[in-house]
């Protein structure tokens, strides 16, 4: 595995710098540069060049994750396993940095919303004696789709063999909606919208993904597939939620 001897904050800084859309000049794609280095100087030279770019938080190349993924897949199909694995490691590093940035942004947004709600509750509109017409209109609740009574069969702890320490928990609200969240990150859980019997979506600002369960003959979930960028898929159900986990999440906690 590729080891990058740099602090986590430096990695996040690189992701932000590389993804900045306000650059005046177009940057060459990173996939093209890595392919050139692999073909001309070898896999080790490409690894070293990528590590140096990451360490210096440089923005010389466009971090085209899709292009890198295609390049790595091509090498693997051609039987060049060393090159394919090296490029896929680069894809994983960049994608995980993007996911971390998105999770931090979501947590900050949730904290902002909670602070705003507290301020509104303490305002004159909610004080005793205020006229009904002075109350501020409440924002519409997010559309979560229809409430469900069959979600218990989908709950549990999920992880992939590729990244066993990055576990997702799946639970439900007491009024019939599915809730998913990462166990490795301190962030608010994701309240999903039901799109079908086993399909769900999440959309909040820039964080958007789809999630679908595969079930057995008894209807209970065996694995889930998702489009969360930077997280391995599919993920297998490792078992039920821990014994001290609430059977359901109170509806009042939904965001």
C-alpha cells in the first residue's frame, strides 16, 4: 500500500487546492502524467511523483479521479497488476480526501442549522404573549418519501473486505424512515429518502449518493451497494446493531 508521510490536514488542503474551480489556466490531467511516468520511468517513479505532489499540496495537475480509475482498470485488464494497483491507490487517496472534506462540510452545516434553530426559538416570535401573526414560518420538512414499516430487515453494521474499518451503521426512525451513518467519522447521520423496496437516496448540498440493498429469500439484507465516493462497494452485512443501540431513532431528531 502507498504510504504518504504527511498530516491529515495537509491531505485535505491538497484536495481543496486541486479541486478549486477558480483557476485561471487549465491544468493537465493527473491521469495523463501518471501514465507518462509509468510508461517511461516505471511504477516506482509514478508513485514517488504522486507522493511528492501530495506532500507539497501542489495544484499542477487536475485530479481527474475518473480518468485515473479508467487508467488503473486498463492496466489491470492488460495484466499489468503493479501499475493498476498503484493507480487505484492514488484514486483511493484522492477520493477519501474528498469524502472527508464533504463530511466535515456537512457537520459544519448541521451545526449552523442547529444554532439558527436555537436562535429562532429564543426570539420574540416564540415568546409568551406574541401575536400569532408574529410567528416566523417554519421551513418545510425534507421529502423522505413514504414512511415504511419493513425497514428493520435492512438494519445492521456493514463493511467491505477492502476497508473493514470503515463501517456504516443502518438503523431506522421510529416513524418509518431509514438512517445511515459512518462509524469512523464524527458527523450527523444521513436520513434517506425511500425510492423503492430496497433503494434509497440522499441529497444535501454537494453530498449526494444512492444506496441499494441486496436481500435473501427471507427478505433480510445481506449486502448494500452505494455511490458514496471514496468508499468501497459493495459492503457486506456484518451483523445486527450492537445490543445497546436504540431499536429506533426518535423522529424528533431528524434533520
